[in-house]
C-alpha cells in the first residue's frame, strides 16, 4: 500500500514535470517573433553618429502651437503623435552641421524608431534606424533607406512614386516615408519659418 502511494506520487510528479516542460517548449516556440525585435542604437549613440565631426551637439524641446501642428500635419500628410518636438543640432565650432529628429511610430502593431538627419538647408542627409520591434524580415535594407538622401519636401515623397516600395514590407515603407515627411515638415515649419 505504501509503495503504491509512493509510486502514484512519482507518477503525478512526472506528469507535472512533463506538463511544465511542454509549456516551456510552447513558450519558446512563441519567442522568435518577440526576440526578432531589435534595438540598434540608443538615442545618444545615434545622435553622436549623426554628427561625427561635431564638437558639440545641442538639443531643444519645443511645444508646438496648434497652428504649427496643423501646418506640419498638412505638409507631412500624416498625424503628429505629440505637440512636443525634440530637435538636435550638431556644431563644429560655430558652424551648424545640421539637424536631427527622432521619429517613433507604429509600423503594423509594434513600434519603430529612427533618426532623420537633415543638412542646414533642410535636405535629408541620412536615416538611422534606432529600434525595430516588428519581425526583422519586415525591415527595409540600408540601401532602401538611402533613397531618401538629398530629398526635401520639394519632392512629393510618395510611396510608389519617387519612393520605391518593398515587396513584403509595404507597411514599413509607408511608415518610414511618413516619418521622413514629418521631419522635413518640422524643419520647414519650426526651423525655416521660425528663424
């Protein structure tokens, strides 16, 4: 009788261990999408890389007026998530090297963050992805991001027009195009017209 009780306890314990192991396996199978999210650069790393020859980088946070928000949204053809805007300026001695904005937005259901670097004249000089939380197969290549260089709002920056699309990553391409347009619109409304 005692051996039987001991045996049933061992069997129950074994079933619990097997059940726990199965649950852990299922959890691990679900991880690839979560693990595919990637943070490439911190904000400070990205800003330093945006202005490699700078001897100082200044940042300023502005609260946009309602009229500025409406103008930015009209130029960008997309919504601003916040009236707060942070602008980075790189300097070499007294010479302005350019501006940078960080744009954070959802691609499909998860966020992406990238830095848009502009020349003092308001042309895109580079994009740097800071974080991409969607599966990485939906992230455009660095070559695709380079097509925005030397662009301004003079171009229409329309996906399928002067911005090439990406098969299988249409939402990523659309989100990036909107983000670049927001940065260019902020430059025009806040920096170009505000100075």
